[in-house]
């Protein structure tokens, strides 16, 4: 089965309690289960991780590049300013889908810039947790 990493940046472990009006009531565990179940239906072996630590996220991106693993990434706030994360992602050796639960383009001005979008295969934003489901479908399509 094709392995896929679903990587999540800072504050996403707090889904369910964090600004539920923006991010919804589902928890991070709900998200992880949704991604794994979707992967199973699509023939993908999905591993879901979250970190608040930029260095750890960059190490996971290097691991994906070295092992040629496709990635679904919600970089959270790193989206808007982490050139270090962008430089790591530029080394990718497999498809990369940037995802967001909310639609950053419809929110505060600082969220309108993504420094990682330019090195992603594509971006899916604004569909709640379904953004991840759509991204996994896109990866399954790319692989077939
Ligand atoms: C987010 C949007 C970002 O602007 C924000 O910093 C997040 C979550 C989203 O999934 O909608 O932490 O990436």
C-alpha cells in the first residue's frame, strides 16, 4: 500500500476547543481517524502527525523527501512566514498538497500570503476537515 504522511503544524492538536466557530467541533483524533479511514478506502497507508515545533516539522519533511513519500500538509501559522519550511518542502520528491480547514484568503490580511504554496502541487482550503479528504483523493488520483 502507498504510504502518505499527513503533517500538521502548530495548534492543530487543539482542534475541537480552538476557535470552534472557525475550525469546527471535531477533535484532532477525529481528524486522524477520518484521514486513516479515507486512506484505507483509497488504498493509501496514511500516517497522521502533529507538532508545534518548526524544527520537528522540517525533519518530517526531510524524511518524506528522502523516502519519496507524498505529503498532505497543513502548515497552520507557519504557512504565512516560514521560509525554512518552504525551503525544506522545495526538496520534495513526491506530490505535496497544502491544506487548510478554513479559507485563509477570506480571513485576516496576514493569512492571505502562503510562502509554501509556490512549492506545493496544489492547495485545498476552506472545506473544513473535508479539505484533507479532498487532498487524499487528489493524491490517490496522482498515484493511479
Ligand atoms: C489554518 C489557517 C492558518 O491561517 C492558521 O494559522 C491555522 C490553521 C487552517 O487550517 O485553516 O493554524 O492552516
